[in-house]
């Protein structure tokens, strides 16, 4: 790994997470964070030694067992039993990139010094992160209150030499991997198991990943729209700055500007037009893409607040001599914005599929299905089916998770957020939208073959030229699933920095 990222009380941003991940920065606690962690731990130990107070989850049971007292000699056993009993995840593995973010966010939350864990525990989590030891976590099991219990229990198992760890993409039993590296298991002390399991880091990590991808998806959507506008012989007038200044939504203005920039110098956009107006999927790109852009910015602001939050329970305040039991583990803020983000991104896919549909419709001097000999050849007929099926799946995935709640823990946890389900659904929507855009990109570039010798903008022509090195024009039918996979890989690797919206 290269340089360090210092964990501190300074606000962590989505962009910083992107940089930490991409540059493989190691983590290190700031001296102030170490002091906050140690002061909070000392405060708790003093309370347990010198008072007879009953504190939830520290010397009591959990959930509906909160009134069951735990004797001092059972406090350590209580925390270890908590981690093991709550490791009830099922389903597919959480992607390792997301696990890395979960681990980072858990370290960030504990570093604020309101969770009463020992310094050695936080430093062990940092050691796991820096060595690339990523706990095996399952996607199913969290209700989003009292935090992401089951996933975070699986995150915590390797601290006890239990569970499994990924290293370099290979799954190992934790005990064997840690023994190989001469890392001894920790013995959890008072409050530590609860601090590890309470929290929204599972859902929030997915939200961070989705925000990182969303910033790129909006740029890819604008790129594909610009290609399709030229391919369908559309007008530039719907992107005139004057139109958007009189309906001044920030995203709408920025998208219109981006489209104008992408099409600057295009012979196609400048040629005389026969059609007076274009279909909404082309004409309303600023309004639709712009609304999604605005949503992404709002969602990211909520996510960044949560990234820098303390979300376990109870929380300790040494400076005011208080131990407070509350509900910061409730992931409702994240559940709502993940549902909102999924809807906004799905709309990018929905309007993209409509542009693809128009391109293959045989209108505006383009051949049906974008093939020179339709009939004998089906051309681009079926990729639109694929896009339509993915759009339909996104509509199903966009049914909000946050409107659901199921009572648990004998009624003690009587309203939950379902943020984890919102998170895993949003992840799938992100992947699906990228696939839909790859299909539009493939169709738009194919349609432009029938506009030659006229050229699109110099910028877009360079992208087309690079793309044609891996996907040749469609002259007659071939297996298009290969072209679609190559198109997806191409747009994923595109360097978009020259026209990122700021």
C-alpha cells in the first residue's frame, strides 16, 4: 500500500473513500482519535468498577432481554456470545469491494470515542484492513435496526478467530489465516461486541459504493444520449442554455451544458433538420437526467453524514458523565435515500432503453434494426429486448424497501428500516443501468454508421474509433451477446474525466 489515510474526526467524504480505495492507502489512527478512544474506554471501566448502575448491553441482556442483569464475571462471555449468536447471515457473499468499505466505516465510527471499545480492538480492525483481510459477510440477515446486526457479526467473527476471511480473492478459515500471520484472537471486553454489531455500516457501505458508481453513471448516460442524439438526427435547440435558465434546476442546467459540450463541433447536430420536434427520450434528456443528477447529490449528502456518525448503542459521553441509550442504529435515513437513489438511477436506464427503441424503429432514414439487409438479418432487434427486460427488472427492484417493517425481538424492536434490503436492491439497479447504457451505446454507434460520411463531434468520434477497435460494425447477424459484453467492458473502462460534471 502507498501513503496513509489518517482516521480522525474530520469528515470523510465519498470522494475520499474513492481515493483511499483506488490508491490502496493504508489506514492509521490520528493521535486525537487514539486519545478519544482511550478516554471513553477508561470512563466505562470506571463506571463499572465504582457504580452499581445497570447499562444496556454492557451488564444486561440484549433486545427484549434488556432487563436481565449480567454478573461482572460474565460480561466478557456475554460479548463473545453476542457476536456468535448474531452471525446468522445467509445468501450471496457481499462483494469484497463493499466489505472493504464496511470495514473502513466501522473503524471511522469507533474512532469518534463514544463507543467505549479498547484501542487494541480498533487497531486490530485497521490491521485487517491494511493486510487485505476482508471478513466473509452474507447479504441477507439485517433489518436495518438495531443496526446491521447479522452482517456486522460476520464482520466481527475473525476478531475471535472464527468465521472466514478473504485475502487476494481467496477464502480462508479465519483461524488458519491469522495463525499463519501470527495474529492472536482478541478476547472481547464489556460493550465491545455490542459496539461492533450495532451500527449502519453494512447499509451505508453499499450506499457509498452506489454513490461512487452513480456519479459515473450520470456521465455515461449523458455520453450515450449525445451519441443517440446525433444518430437519430435530433435538434440541439432543447439544450439551449436559455431554456434551462428559466427552469433553473441545477441538474437540468448541468446536463444540458454537458450535452452541448459533448456535441460541440458535430456535423450531424449542425445539419438542417426535417423534423420539427424530437421524441421525449431525446428532447427531455436535461429534465430527466438532470433530476437524477440532483437526486444523486442529495443522496450523497445524507450518506456522507451517516459515514461520519456514531451509530452504535448505548453511547458514552465522558465529558458530561453520561451513558445514553438511544436509537442511532436505526437506518431509516439510509433506507429512504437508497430507495430514492435506486429510482433515480433506474430512470436513467428507462429513458436509455427508449432511445434504443427509437434508434432501431426504422425512422429518420435509418434501416429497421440498424442492419443493411433487414429480414434476412435481425440486426439489433433483440438487444432492445434485453434492455427492456432489464428495465422491467429495475422497476421491480425499485419497490421501496423502506416502507416495510416487521416486528422482531418480542416486540422490543417494533419498527425497523429494512435499509439492508434497500442497499442490496440499489446495488443491483446500479449494475443493471450500466448494462442498459452499454446496449444503447452499441446501438447508437451502429446507427452512426448509416450517417457517414458526416461526423459527430471530434470528442465522440475518438471514442467511437477506440470502440471500433474491439467491436466492429454489424454487417450481418452474429452472436451479439459477445458484442454486448465487450460494449459493457468498454464503457466501464472509459476515462470520463474530461467531461465530468462538477
